[in-house]
C-alpha cells in the first residue's frame, strides 16, 4: 500500500509575460517558509517592472508545525511582512497572518499578481506494505491537477486589446495620471492664448510649476487629504502676505530682532545671522500658521472629521506646510521678484520683450526650486509639528528643534550667495547646491519617517521612487 502526502502548491493566475510552466507553479515547503517578493532571495520572485506595488519582501507562507485539518492534511498560513500595499486573501486585506484553505486566492498589493492556493498529492512508498498494493480511495486527499499556463503570444484578439481605454478606464485616474495630463494640455493651450499677456502667462506658468512640485510631495507622502484643506492652506498664506500681519512679523523679526538683512555686512556670517532671524525664523513661523490653524479646527470637530481635516500626525503637518509654502512662493515670486526684474531689465535695455524674457527666466527656477526651498523648509517644520502632536510629553522640545532646523536651512540658503564676494562665484554655486540637496534630503527623510509613524499607514498610497524596503 502507498501513502499519499498532500503538499502545498501556489499557482500563479496572473502569469508574467516571461513565465513558463515551471514558473507558474510553486511548491510550498513543509519545513520552511516560502517568501514572496521582488528580491532575488525570495522563493517566489515577482517582476518589479510589472508589479511595482509589490514590496521587496512582501509576504511569506509558512507551514503550521503539527497542525492538521480534520482530514489529516497539513496547514499553511500566509503572513504579510508590513508591506506598503498590503496582502489580500479572497479580496480582503489581511492584518498579520491568516490560515490558508484550499482554493484561497492570494493577491499581493491592489491589482498585483494573483495566486491560487492548492494541495497536490505526492505518494511515498510504505516500507511496511507491499508496494504493489493499491491505495485506498478514501485515504486520498483532494487533488487538483496542474493546469496549463496561459498561452502567451496567442493570435486571439480581444476588444480591450484593440481599444485599451475600455478595460483601463478605471485605472486611468489612479495609475495613468490622467488628471495631470489633462491639466497639462489645458495649460499649453492657455499659454498660447496669453502669450502676449505677460502677467497672465507668468501666473499660469507659476501655478503649473508650483502645483506640480506640490503634487510630487503629495505623492511621496501618500496620505489622502481633502483638497479644500490644502487649497485653503495655500490661500491663507497668500492672504497673510498682503495684510498688516506681515508688517507685524517684519517689525518683530527685522526691527526688534537682528534680522535686517539690508543693514548687515555683506560677508557670510553677518548675512547668515540676519537671514536666520529675518527670513528663517520669520517666514517659517508665518508659513506654519495654517498648520496650527487646522490643528485647532480639527480639535473642534468629531471623529472621523477631526483626523481628516486636522493635524494629527507628521504627514498632515508636511502636506499643509508644503501647501502653505506654495502660496508664499507664488506671492513672493509673482508679487515681488518677477515684476521688479522685468521692469529693471526693460528700463535698462529699452526693450519690453527683454524684460518679459528675464521675468520668465527668473520665475521658472524660483517656483520649480521651491520643492527644495520653501516647500522643503515648511515640510520639515510641519513634520516636527505633527510629531509633537503624537508625542505631547516632548512637545516643546520637538517644536524647538523643528523650528530651528527649518529656519537654519532657510538661512544658509539665503546667505550662500554672499560667499561669491569672498571666495568667488564657484563657491557660492557649490554652496547653493549643497544646501538645496540637504534641504530635499531632510524633507525626504522626514516623509519616509512620517510614513512609518503614520497611524493610517495601511491606507498609504505612496509612490515608489526607489525599491521599497
């Protein structure tokens, strides 16, 4: 008589184009765990080019030692390894581990690769029974014969292949970046229309570049925040800059405190000190007002509106801070620097076109660079504000460190230009590059840490710029 020992089998349903039959079925070990992910040390390797939402080590399937079903078959369980996009069993996202049953469908991340969990029977010779004895039919566990893999390169033609929009219409909004594409087309048309109106042209270009920079930060953060909250943060800061509130800030930081840049020496250290007070401390506190405002507003609401609208974690602070910085950049660039340069160049050259060209040449790097400038500084401070909310016992210590950090980076950027007089233009350029890269590095690190600390990490949709850890 022969023994029939059931073994676990993982069958790939959504086969990768390069998969052959041997790569579509995976045997599960009865003694060791089977890892699924994108790295080479996984037993089931997922193609990162096809499934970017799968983590490097996404999940494992391990046998339950000594655990058997009433029919005597061994049990396996699947465990999610804190993947960013989740592991699903029969359409439901699992938390931690879940025991598998024959026929369960496993999916790694939303719309990721799908597997079917099966048993297959393998027979072992019984040394105590004659090998010619047939097995008892009742002792055999359920058997699922292997199915041939999907045929790749078939001549069959479907409607969705001829008209991809039919099958992809739902994913266009999430994966196809349809909205940014539509906005880009609209912008291009409007830029052609207002090519002879420098004011409108510059406003449209600034909104597009600034909005694109903020969208990049939004995708890195990966947390959904109501659009009106972000819009009001931008608008709130823009309004502040044209009200007497700005004059009060200037009086305190540039009048009472040593922040008057114009009266400071042109050498680096005096410029650094004056910019620390007159630009760093003043502007970062001003841009943080919407963060404090939405924290207060959220505290007056009931859950879940409290968490949705207010500031309750570092990601909230980063997003609202970056949105506020966008408003500051637009007003400062369009209301101060661009008109001044345009008028000066036009007057010196007696050519209005030259003035308009100089204005655009200034506008593009100032607004585009706000990702590593004002948005970065405010995002960093916003991270610390959100962190102070998570850890109220250390609130003032956290706020102080965050405030000084963001103001210090801001001051170093502003003062780096003064190095040209002492050490030459090359030194100033290198200093600006180093400070800009440092600001973005601080912001990116803050975003990554904020995603780890986020109470809503399971719903995070963060864009994968680099392979996930």
